[in-house]
């Protein structure tokens, strides 16, 4: 592959709803450019960018992949990003390294939730955008309807650039509005044709839309346009490029990735009008001084690169996908990881096209490639010249609110399973794993059921580690509601020394379940010798870990030792520990014990039209609405909901809001479980204990 300069490079990330054809479009572009001899199909599992076994098995994109396309002296780095919401974490890296987001929509239904989210993330990251209306060959395809929907939603910045000749089965070509050129066919059959006569009237309107948008992109052009009513072709082009760069112009193009019609003209547009990285400024900090630092995307600047994706393969090894932010990266470049503040060594420099690796000697500023076998480097790290260090901001991943407890399918394979998960977290930092101390379970969190199922399958296929995923246990607790006094008396004679311990303990609620246990020594007159009092406290502490209702830890308990008796020969530390246990069992059972459950503070963000459904759903989950706020044009519902009702909420919310809703939650406090719910929990706990015995 040829070496490309920063001005000859285009970096575009394909985003959008699942099944809109992003992977097929990538495949079609590779075929149009002659990089592959035959266009693969997602359904057949033989596309370049969907190469992971899980992707070929499921017929969907799961991982971000890169496919550089060389087109007429320009290198277009296409980043194919999964569209299914369970894999939303895959968007974080690509939007950091691309200059443009290609929002892929289909020509039948048009604007989708995935497209709306893609627009939002592009706008948030200050990236230019273009809409790619794919699947123009489908029955009921309607470019004009889709364009109208987009302009209605996003205003006059949306302009038609590549419009169709024919539609549905008759979709045979496209017209470039900006250049007034027309093409029919695809591949070797592609040919320039005259603009159809019946389209000239509509094209004049489209040209005026583009001219007005181009004028608004530059103040001087706008003044001239108001004064003279027209612009030269060169001025329109100047304004169009400026508008693309600033985001004031969002072109709409059409094609059929399956038939290839419109794909070559689309590549021409990408070459001519997409932003190039040359001269753009990346902001970071100097890791030695914590002062702001910046780099221009030029070969002459000190070297720096950002790691936006990691591929961990047990056979090939680790590949770190990087974009060169400044300077030049060669196979011999001395690497310094400023995020880890350590020197790093690479096993080689490559270009990736799907899973195919091509060794290269050099990547210039703005280009995308991969370094192999980096030992310390993770996704989100910065590599740079140690003499001119810079550290770019780490990637932010969505919080995984869908959790499952993970177990090894076979006893003794725990290390294998958790080692595999650790490696998969290098590839996908949006998954998290943590040990719940109270339930002793290891909990795996991700974006949804499909996300965690893919992780489970990857564990088995990549690392031979079979895992079982189950709903996590709820860390219930127990407490008491009234004060009681109980005697704990332990007397045993078995020849020789016997055992004797006798205590009177008053058990009372503290009133604060955040305080687990409080021991009060109120013994007077030596009823219990001083040397045995610590044994009483120890005996209580050892036993409150298991409550009297369902075996959950006892909290909010005050125990006041105020009387007892002893035997000068038979009393011992063990005897008084046993007496304390007897007193606890009796006292806790008589002190009106209750079950407590963790209650979560939940904040749900949804569009107005879903408010009724969401509030009703929260009520069915035993939740309480605490308030509502307006946030960024959305409604925020603040509620408190028991943890036990929230395990599948990520999936349910997505279903109820067509994936437009999102939520966060955190632990708030423990509350008493309603009697009817508590009864079921206690019965289940007793049954489990009997089965274990």
C-alpha cells in the first residue's frame, strides 16, 4: 500500500441503527476500489469487516473494524461501527479518531433511533456529518421522503448531494447535484450519462438549496449572495467545504450497497469533500506538568498516537489500533506510553483491513494502523515521543447497568474463566466485573442480555472457558424492630472439666442500618468475669452474619451484656461464645425481626412521549417517583426502586422507549421489605438451605 500524506487521508466512521447496511456498504466500497475480488454478504458470514466468529455466527457486527480504501490517490479509512445498542461501547474509540460520521439510514423507513443517536454523538464530539441513504434498490424505497424527514428533524443544514436515478428495482444511477454530473451502473459497468431531462427541475431546486447552505457557511459569501443573488461554482464549492468542516452543511447521498449503484460516486464525494486531518489540533496535557498541551496533525510535529481499539487474540496476540495524531510513526519509532508513564516496545507496525494485516514501514500524521504485542498499553492510552510528552483524554464508556453473576461451568475452572474475562475487557472496556463481598458472587456488567451472551460465547470459543450466567443475588439484610432481653445459658458435663457460660443480653434496634453492630458492656459486680466479656462480643459478631429469618446478615443491632454467671472451673471462652450464640438466636427471633432490601436511586432520561409508560412501569417495580426535571430536551424521572426489581431494567427500558431512554442508578439505602414480598424471599432462602443440606 502506498504512503499517504495527511491531506490525502480521510477518516470516516459509519454509524447508525443495526441492519441498515454499514458492513455491506464497507464491503461494496472495498469491491469498487478493487481491494477484493468478490463482494461478501453478511448473511454468508464472509465480509471483510465482520470477521469475528461471533459475528459470522450471529450475522451482526459486534466489534469495530477498520477497512482502508485507496481511491484515486486518496486513502479513505472506513471504520465500521456496530449498530446494535448492546455494543454501544464500540462507538467511543471511532468517534475520537474520525473527522466525519457517515450516518447510514435505509431508504424505506429513513430516520431511526440509531441514526438520531449517531447525530447526537457526532454533534457532541464536534464531527462533521453526512447521511448515507442505503438500500435504494428495495421495494418502497423513497429518497425524497427520507430527505424530507431529515430536513424536518435537523433543519436547512441537511442538503441533497447525491440523488437517485430511478428507485426500487429501477434504481440504476445517481446525480451529483454539486457537479451536475450523472452516473449509471456499478463496477466495470459504471458510465457517465446525461442528467435525465425529467430531473432537471428538481435538480435546480436542489442546487439552490446547496448554494444557500454554502453561502451561509462563510460570511463574505453570504453578503455576496444577498447582494447579487448568486455565487460562482468555485464559491459554492468553497462554501460547501467550509460548511462540511464546521458542521453547518450535512450532505445526503444515496446508494445501494448490495448492487453497488452509487458507491463509486460516493467514494468520489468522500475524496473531494470529506474533512482531512491535516492541520487539525488535538488537545491534551503534559503528563509531567499537567499543563495543557496540543499537537497539530502534521508530519513535522513530535510523534503522538491514540489507541482507540484493542484486539486480543489468543493465537495472533494483542493488536492495538492507533491513529497517529501528530508526527510520523515508523516500525523503529521509540514509543513512550504517557498514560502509564513507561516505555513501550512494539512487535511491528501494520495496516488492518478487517483481519488481514499488512506490514508497513511508516504511517504519517492522521493515518490509522495497528501496533502488535504492546505489553503495557490499553485502549484509551496515548503513545508519544518521550522527549515531547503529551497525554490525550481517556475514552469514556457507557455504564453497564445490565448485570449477571458469573460462575465457572466446571469446578476448578474459575481461574480460566476470570482470566478470559480479563483479556476480553482489553477488547471491550465497556464490560465491568466486580466481587460482591456480601453475596460472594462475581458480577459481570454490560449493556444488555445480548452483550453478556456474546462475552460468554467468546470465553468459550477464544479461551476454552465455559461460564454460566445467572441473575445476581440481592444482598438482603435483616434487623430487629423491638427491644428484648434474653438469657443464653450453655452447660455441658462430659467427665472431667465441663463447659459453663451464662449471659443475659438486651437486644435493641440502633435505628441506623448503616451501623452493623454495637456491643455494650454493662456488667457490674463481676457477674461475668472481665476476661470472658470479649468472648461474648466475639460470639455475637460471629453469629450476626446469619440472620434468623433467611440467613442474611443482621444489621442495626445493639447488644447490651448486663448480667450472667460463671463456674470457677468449667467456664471458658468457648463456653461464653456458645452462650452468646444461644442468646442471639433466641433474642433476635423474639425482637420482631424484619428483612431489609437495598433501594437504588434511579434517574431515567426519556423523551416526553414515553413518560406515562415509564412512570407506570416504575410503579409496578415497587418504585417511588421522587421528582421530574427537564434535561437537554428530555424528561428526567428521578425515582427510588428496590434493587431486586432492576436487574432486567436496561433491556425493558430499551424496549419501552425504542432505545431512546437511558438510565443511571446508585445505591441509596436499605428499607424494610413488604410482608408479602418478604414471605416469598424467606421461603426461597429456606428451600435453598434445605437443598444444600
